[in-house]
C-alpha cells in the first residue's frame, strides 16, 4: 500500500507538470519507503518509463507533442544515459543527495526567472538554433537521467521553453515522449548494478498508471502560468529538503551480493 500511494502521488504530479515523476518519487522512496539513495534513483526510472508512456499518449491526444523534437532528444539521450548511471554508482550517497538537491534548485530558479528571460534571449530563436539546443539538451538530459534517476523532464522543459521557444504544454508532451528510451536503458543499467527494488514495483506501477491518467487529464485545464507555479513550488520544496540533509550513508553502490 505504501508503494501504491507513492506511485499515485508521483504519477499525478508527473502527469500534471509533464515530468517523469522522479523529482517526487525519489524523495518519497528514501523518506517513506526507506530506500537507499541509489536504490531510489534506479527504481524511480521504472516509474519514469510508465509515466512517459502513459503521459505522452494523453498529451498526444491533446495535440501537445512534436514527434521530430522528441526523436532528437531521445536519440541523443540514449548516447549518454549509461554514463550517468555509472557515475551515479561511484558517488557516495550523501554526495548524491546533495547533487540531487542542487539540480532541483537550479531548475526551480530557472523557472522563477522564466518570465524575464525572453527579453534577454531576444524572443523566439531561429529554427537552426532550436535544433542545436535540442541536440545538446538531449545529450545532457541523458546523463542527468541516468545519474539522478529522473526522466529529465524537470531539466528539459524549462530549457525547451526558454532557449527553443517551445510552448509550455508542448514542451511537457515532448518531454514525456522523449524520456522513454533513455529511461528504459537507464533502468536496465541500474538493475544490473543492483539498484532496482523489485519487491515494491507492483504497487508503484499501479499507482503511477492511475496517477498519470489523473494528472495528465487535468494538465490542459490549468493555465500555463499557474501550471508553471505549481511546478516551481514542488521543485523548490524538494530541493530545500535535500540540501538540508546532514547525515547519510557514504556507502558506494555495488552489484547485489547474489550477482557477484
């Protein structure tokens, strides 16, 4: 039941703001289900795949997905996601927690400044700049996805909105679709490293499926400014909780004993 509740909360928020739910499900698993940080990152990617598949279908039906942009992001992310997982497994748990907190804080601050940035960027960028942004963003997102256990939507969405001139709802739909291939590869790599908590998967899967349907259905009923505010508040709250962490295990993740 605890896994079901965690999946429901993460799926609902993920579908609502167009992310895989990793920014929510990772702290919920470490604090509520008592996962190690590395286990939370690995198991989170399973939920991210489910959120991405279900959420992208809902956004596509609402006309909020650009297939070409999603393909570029996904292709580049596949190149770097395994490197992110490997780097994650070399980090002490406390360091990984801090990195996760700083990552969320950065994204939240970018979204707070978003209304002022179009004046800095000079409006909608040319088409060729947009595609360069998508290529670089896909490669960076793949590494972040594997390392942080997130789909990368929390990073992709503000970058697409600000630097590629893509509308908020469309960026969310692209993000959900683009995160699926890299998250699958990342989840598989984490499983080989022993970072997937199999016993909790059934509850998480059911909860995430239900939550994504609810969140994705309501997303198009909320104005863009209010949607961005909800997204920013969630990120700030989670980031501050991680950055206030003082004690944690310094163990480095290893392959499960049964696989050595």
